[in-house]
C-alpha cells in the first residue's frame, strides 16, 4: 500500500511541483491550500507524513504543527519556509517539526528527506506490531491478542485503539485525545464510545477486567496503558 503524504502549501506552482514528484515516486498525495483545511486533513485522513508551509492563509503553519503534534505526536512533519532565520528554524523544531527545509529548495533533496522521515516512521511503527508482556501477546498486523492459550480477534477499531494506547504507554490520555486520534478530529461521539471499546479490550487482555492491571482508569480524566517490564 502506498504511503500517504499530505502537502499543505498555498503557492500553486510549488504545490504542483511537489505533488507531481511525490506521485512519480509512488506516494499517494493529498493537498490543502490553507491552514484550517490542512489541520483538518492532517487529523482526519491519517497521512504518513505532512509537508507543511509556514506562511498560510487562515492559520499559520506553526499553529498547525503545534496542534497536529499535540494529537498525533508520532506523525512526521517536514516544514517548508522562506524564513531562513535561526529563530524560525528553532521555533518549528521546538513545536515538534521533524525537519525544516528553506525555500528555494531542491526537489531531489526534498524527496530524500521525505524518504528518510518515512523510513524512520516505519522503524518506529514496527516496534508496536508485536508486543508481549505477562501472558499477553499482541499482534497488530494479524489483529489478534493471545491471552494464555486463548486467541482473540481484534476489530480494526480495537486494533487502532490498542496501537495508540501502546504507543503512549505510561501516559494518561484524556478521552478527547483518544477520540481525536482513534476516531478522527471531526467525530462527534461521546465518552461512552471509548468506554465501550476499552471494556472490550480489557476482556481480551486482563486477568480480571473489573480490576485491570494493563488498561487503567484515571478517574475524571481518561485511561493509561501500563506495560510491565519483561524479565
């Protein structure tokens, strides 16, 4: 399956050049020409990487970067900017950007940086494809959980929720953050939706779902995944 790249750029000449070259290299591409549309697509369309201009209508690229990284910290963002000052580069990187390219730029270099970021992302994600702790074996590629001798199937949504919990193990996740990342930025479900899916996951990985060890409730906030160290 082709990796998906979202390009957020309001200069149509630059946008066209980037998109044509990305498609030639085999990437699936999506575009946005203002910050608000770019933010929505970054959170809803689940791209594998975002190429983000800074000077955008409606919302600056810096603000888009800040919000996206809050909700999807693992999503690589490559900033494009005509601003070459050290302060701007530092600001972008401190907001969570993974790379910063100054205009004008070489398309060949840009494509090399895209490939490097996606390669790093693939390595990062492979760490969570198969996870083992206690008597639980999780295989997200096969969408199964083995608990002792029993094998449970995961629905696509259960697998996505479990992946997100594993990636953020040890962190307290509020319900809105979970909804935005697992169901999408524009999903208008309720906290009850999350609670029902958490209940399903607990039934598959916990010894006693009523007294969970691994998916813990943080009262008044949300949930926390606890993965015990392996011996």
